[in-house]
């Protein structure tokens, strides 16, 4: 084995002995236990095939081969506890292959043999095959007809359907559906390619359902998948390039791969699971075939073909998009949990900020129907659009009056007013300060202007809601001060792209050969004058920028680019340089901001290709046509970087993506690359340095992030230098008195250093330990070393990993009560005991929970715990309903817990008894309850296609779960799952993303609540679909839905 290259095979003893490790680099990785069964069985299959083929040729060779196979099975029987499984799979000695099984009574055919010959796929049910549209081999059309006739369920997913393609299978489809079998088809109106006649025909068939996506601007479905499911478990599928058209299925040069559940079950399972997820998605609408749905389809197809003008009418779905529901939930938590009623929402242009406010107000007036309402914006067009949105959401065509331009209101109860009008008329208004219950300020980044200050000083509403895409102002004004210092909710960029509310980007990080390490750094940013001098006297840098543009951008004469510069001088310099190279460029700064509309139109029309700007385009500027962004300076503020990036991500006709060129110098350690790239890829449990090293495999859908080799090296070096090391932490604590006169406490330290994450801090030590090291002294009054270590471990592995607001509030109350237990019988008290001591009371030498917690009542320890609990409480963003059906269980729905905390809450773990920790399921026989613990990604270190799609959310209501290997539907545990309601058994689901989080801790489980059986497939193991009694909120759906669209 001396051939160099890449491999993926198990290392045998022979290979290990032959590899010359002095001559070769040997790449290896550990075999994970979750994937071992697949790897080892695949390896053994080749050995077994060789062994069985080696049986000598003679008259009874087949019987000898079968006997050898049975001997191996019988030997396995002695090695594992699965006697029934082995016995059931011993081979019959005759050596025959079962091809069919049908009832003789009421036979399906008078001639079984010919019937089976007619329907059995010629390529079989167990082996893959490639159809290339060539003259050789079988035709795809003839094989699909056999697949249709032999299937029990058919699921097709195609981007368009032509009548000429459907009529090929008309006879087979009619026979299939008339027999009571199920046909489901998903398609779209994309490009108007679908024939309405074909969809109407399919919808008219019995036992047939058709779903369509009309939203082709966001959902461009190009997949082609034909799945044929059989009750016998012998499923087949075709994945490839053919849509349901005559040319694609007969004489087109299309490639289609046949897959089988017997050969590559994980691909069949993923295809089926993805189809089910799409089917459950609100993005696809049911097509009933009636006159209304037919008219809607024909209109959509005509619009896609350009046969008619798109209707200007706005339609509003009474239900918000999932990302909007998430923000509405966070607003509710801000008010109900944190008691904050001045709320700031940050969302990129195009994600529906106004609609979010309308849905929020709709919820508000359910509780207060007579509420007075005020919506403030700075332009008449915005006010008219906002009123239309509110009328649509509230289903009230008379809602709201305009007060702008020539519009004068008759009443003031529901008012959409311009800030200019309101500022001019404020003194004449005869309204009390509390007249308006609910006030919305759009583009609230203008709030520091005098006109807005007057509004805020005059009115005192119950709710003040600020909307913006740009929470940071270039003039340094702090808008957060008017909203309690916090952003109530925001839509993250990756989610908006995944949901197709924004267009994808291709980001190129390019080394510009500059060294910024000597540029002064003050108040979180580089010195502007020094950067300007560096950039405007550097022809080499400009040449590098121009060369990169020529290499990456398709056509410089057709691009529509914004170039973000460090100063006015820099913007002027770049404009002049670009003009000298024949590129149509212009400049826009605060000096010529009155020309803003003219410059915007010039970009739209293509009369200029690059507009060089300084800060001015951070604010609400909407030019959807912009398709290129040039970051010609380091953007220190993450918020401003995302605002500027958002300028290029608006959806526009014929705009495939936004090209982003970011020119990166060798940066100071204060510059934050880690959070910049973390914001680009979204929430991840992986370290950002690993994402960078692996080429950003988890970038948003359709996006690409590429760093030049030197840029990657600089970025990784910067991240290493900026990491929160023990040495750096101790130095920061030591320097604290130089920056603050407040006492040195954890809470005060966090106020001074808000960027510090406690999860990172507690990897290094407890606060008390760190302070001791910083002071370089031993404090005699400190708790003993054992208690300090225990405190650090408890906070790091239990308090910081649990987000149950009610439990954290209980801990806060405990700290304020000197850890004296108020209710010893409450399971929160016992949960606290196990969080700290992790053993039974007797094992720790305690007679009671009171005694256990009293041991913790040391002053410094208690103060530190209180600061941590307060920090965690402030992180609460989502509602956590109580488990009404089990009031004695001290858990909240949708909160995260350690496994031990869950067992305590259900009464399985008591002060006297602690059951052994096991994964999988836990049965409480005395309560007739079963707890199911699920890890979604069972091999987080490697992408594992064979284990990845066992457990996942189908939609907000349904969860797909794979049972233990022994479960079968006809007896035992498997049958209990199917019949659990009849047996009065209750099942509860707890889910985590992976076994370890990004800080190396055991990850807690999110409480999905009670579930009920819906359906199942397979045996040993069974794949079961559970219905959640309480649907999961959007933030959980994002984490659990591996196969969702976006």
C-alpha cells in the first residue's frame, strides 16, 4: 500500500504493518462508536463475499455456501444478546430469492407469474443503476412504469410538470391511484414551465395530493426526485436531472441515478425525510383542483411567463413567517419576563419589520381592544405602505388615518404621521401624555434628532417599539439608551438568507499587503487620519484592488457596486483612481448628501458602476440592484459591517447573488474577526477557527466564503491572539481599578467588559479563583480549595448550561436568602443539591437538603453565584410554558437541562437514590412514563451521512425518531410505542444538538414536552413519527430541522 493520495478505509493489521511511517505522512482519524456498525459491516461484507465465493465448486456448492453463512450467524448468536434476531435470519437451505408475496384469497391477478413479470422493475429492487439517456440499456420511461405499478406509495418532487410528460404514465397512474394507493407530488410555478392541465389532471386522480410553491422569487426548487415506497421495505428512488416532461423522460441527454433502500438506505432515508419536511412546510400550498386553485395557478404561471403584468395588490397572510414569530416571542419575553416596554427591533431591510410591528400590535389589541395607536415615519410612502400592512394584518380596511402632506386626520386614535408634521403640530395637540397606548417609530436610528426627542418627551405610551436595520449611527449617537440599553430582538443575517428574504453572497477575503498593527487604536477603532494616509498614498494597494475586481467580477462595466471608504479623502482618491482606469465611478459623502437620490438613480440605471461612500450608506438606503460590495477599509463595528453588507443583499430581478470583496490588512489583536465570521455563518456549536480552517462548510444556503491563503493565516493568528486566555483574563482583572471606581465584583467587571462571555471565563476558573490570582495573594476568608473547584464546575457545567428562567429565579432567591431552603420538598431545591454535589445526600454526609445547601453559604461564593444567575437571567429570550399536565414536575417547556436535572424533576432521582446515568430512554414504571433522550448529531466531529438523519424535526408539530435497535412493531417496546395511548403511557421528548458544546461541556437537552404516536416504518430499529402536544417555537425548529428549506 504505497500509492499516495486520499483514502477512507479501516486500517487492517496488514496495512498497519506495511505503512512506512518514516517515508509517508499518514492521515488517520478515530472511528466513532455511533458510526462503527456501518463501517464494520461494510468492511465485513467484502470479506464475507470473498469467503462465500471461495467455497469450492462442486454439485452442492450452493448448499455449502448457505451452510457457511448459517454457521457464521450461529456463531454471532453466541456473542450478542439478540437470539431472536439471529434465529429469524437463518437461511433456508434451498437457496431461493423471494420476489413476491400476495394473498391467494381475492387474488390481485388471475396469473401471478405474468403479473409479477409485468410490474417487477427490470433493474431489480436491491441494486443502484445509472440511466444516461443513451441508446444502450433500458429506457427510464419503461422502468418508471414498472416502478409505479409495483409501488404502494409514490412521492415525486419536480420543479415543473408538462402534460406531455404526465400522459406517458397516464395508464399506470390511473391504475395505481384507483387501487387505493397514495400519490403525492410537489412542484412549482417557476418560470411558468408547468402545464396547468397536467396539475389539474393529477389533482383529479383519487388518493392523490399535489402541493405547489408559488413563491418562486424565494423558493427556486430545482430538485428532481421520484420515490417509490413499498410495504415490504424494498424502496427505490430516482434522483437526477429529469423533470416530468416528454423530452426529459424519453430522448433527452439526462442523467438519473436509481437508488435502493437495500444498498444505500441512508440516501433513501434522507430523500424520504426531505420530502416529508417539504410536504409539511408552509412554503408549499395544497392544490385542490377547484376553480379557485386552478385560477391561482394559471395566474401564477402567466406572471412567470411574463404574459401579464404582476398585480400591484398586496396580500397579507394572517400568520407571520417563522422568523417573525421568533421576534414576536422575544418581544413578549422582554415585557413579561424582563419588564421592559421600550423595545428595539433590528432587522435587515426586506425581512418585514413593519409587518412584525403589525403582528405585535394585533396581539396587543386583543388584550386592549380600545388601544390608541401612533406610527411615526419620515416619508409619506413609508406611511402608506405601513397602513396597508396594518390593515391587512388586522383584517380592517378602515384602520388608521394618514397625517402627512395633504392628508389631515379626522380623529387621532389610529394615526400614521410623518415626524415633520408631528413636530410642527405637537404644541397644538390637545392630547395627554398617555393618550397613545402603543407607539411605533420607524427608522428609529434617527431618534437622536430634536424632532424625535420632542415626541419622546411628550408621550409616555404603554409600549414604545423602535424599528431599524441600522442601530448604530455614524454620528456616534447611542439609540440604545432610549431602549433600556438592549436590542429586544433581531433577525440574523444567515437566517434571512436561508429563508430567501435576502439574496446569497459570495464573500472574498483578500490580503491587501498592508500592515495595520502600528495604526493607533482608540475607543474600539483605528485612527482615521492614519488609515487615510496609508490608503491614499498606496498605488500598490489600489492595483491589488483593481486586479482582484478584474479576476472575480464578471463584467466591470455592468457591475453596480458600493465601495465603503474610511474617509472623504479616501473616497475621493478611490473615485479618481477608478476613473483613470476607465471605470465609471462617483463619490457620495455628507458633503454632497443632497445629491443622494441622483446618485442612487445613477447606480440603478448603470450610468455609474461604483459609488464610493463614507458611512452615509449605513442608514436606510434601499438600492436592491446593488450586486457588488467593496470593503476598502476595516469595519471595526460588527453592526456597521452587517448594515453595509445588507446594502447588497436586497432581492432584485435577475440578481443571482451579491459579490463581496473585503480587503484585509494585517490587523491589530483588538480587531474582532471571530464575531465577524460567526455572524456570517450563524449559530454554530463549532469553534469559528475550525469553520475557517475547513473552508466554511456551514455558510448560509447559496453562499460562499473564501479567504486567500495569507488572509486565512492572518485571521487565524488574530483569533488566537484575541482569545480569552487565563493570562489575559487575570491581567484584565488586575487592571480593573484603573478603569473603574466601583467595587471589583463579577457584575461590575462584566459592565466594564460587556464582550466577555461567561462560558469562556469559567473555562479558565471561577471568578473567586481568578481574582485571587490577579491579586497574587491568599485570602484567608476565602472558602477552601475544594469548594472553589466545585463552584467553578457547577457554574460552568450546570448553571451556564441551563436556561430555565424559573429555576434560575429560584437560585437567585436562594442566594438572597443566604441559601436557606424555603421549601425543602420543592424539586428545585433537590436539583440545586445535585448541581453542586452530584451525589446522594448520604454519599455527601448530609441528612437533608437544607444541610446540603447550608454548606454553600459562604459570603464570597454566594455573591459570585448571584452575579452569574443574574447574567443568565438577562439572556432569557424565549417563552417557557409550564407543563400544565404535570404540575409536580419542575421543568419548563422549551428550556434546556442536564440529564440529571430532568431525572430530579420527574422524581426518578431523590435525595436518597440516584439511578445510573444512561443514554437513550428512561422508564418510570411507577408513573407509567418514559423519557426519551435524543442527540441529533451523533458524530459531531465528522459529517456522518449514515447516522445524521435518524432523528430530526419534520415541522413544528412532528418529530422523526429512530428507536433502539431491538424495537419491532409486533411485540415488546416497539408495540408499546404504537399502543402507548391505549395503555395510558405518557412519553416525553428531550433533544440536544450534539453530545458536547463548543466549550467542551456535556450539552443539555431541550424539553420538547409530551409526544404522541402518529406512524412508524421499519423494524429493528423502527422509525417513528411523534406529534408534539405543544408545537416547538421557531428557534427550536431551526436547530432540529436538518432537512428544512432554509
